[in-house]
C-alpha cells in the first residue's frame, strides 16, 4: 500500500517540536502545520493564557474541538509536516514521531524560549522563575494526559504510539531533523516497520542551539 507523505511530530513540552518541524519541512520541501500556532492564535484573540485555558479545558472542550477539526482536515493533504500533540491520533497513517527529554532540560529550554519568543509571552507562558516554569510544565502534562484520556482514551505521552522516538535532551534541532528525515525515507520504502528509538548522538557536544 502506498504510504501518505505526512509526518506528525509529537512529544513533551520543550522537546523541540517546532524547531524540528521547521527543519524537516525545509529538508523535504513540505508544508508545515502546527496545532500550537492554532492554539496560541485563538488564545491571543481570547486574551487568555495557556495555563488559564488548560484549567478551563478540563470541563470546556470548545478549543480542543476547534483545533481537532483543523487537524482532521489535514488527512486529505500530502507533503506536510504536522507539529501537534495529537497529530499521531488524528492522522494514524502518518509517519509518527515522538520527541522525548528529561524535565530539567525541558524547563531550561522553555524558560529560555519565553524570553525570546513573543508568541509564548503573549499568551502568558513566561515566568521569571525556573521553579515556576517546572511547575507549569508538570501541571500541563498531567492536565493533558487526564483530558485526552477522558476525551479520546489516549495518552499523548505514551511513546508506544510512535514509529520513531528520539530523546532530544542532547540533540540539537539539526541532528533531530536529520534523524527524522533519514528514518522517514526508510519508512516510505519499507513493507513492515519496527519502531526506532534513538538517544545521544556520537560526538555530541553539550552546547546546543535550541
């Protein structure tokens, strides 16, 4: 069966989904889509922070429904990279990639990103405390796990759903994107596929460019 030319990227907060999606789309000359961008645009219009929405979303699924509808519509497209927590669920025939990392590295990356990324600051995800960012990350993950299990019966942080799992703690975006690109090309040609897990690259330098 001919496989769809769609890559879905999921993973933990701070794992580099957006940076990786940008680079993979560039390598393949694909169009990039992001549910995070969709959410942030809606939150900015509603003058609501991400943390406020996550609390509200426990009982009000209106925003989830709006984003999910846009994601489902992408199944009819081709040559796309989708950066979305539930992309693997709504587009199961895609090449499903999960980006993993430890909570300490995630906190440091998100803290740095809130200083330089205006779209995150605009929806109130910035903080002047690493401890507060760590609390927000843990709370967000727990909230999403509970919410999506309740709504869809799926845990977005269960790596068993994916074709490729990359621990990005010691990867830079370029090496992650190359790994996705290489394995995606193999997946397109393979009749059967065993999930691939990758960790620290050989010759890694502790300096990264996230």
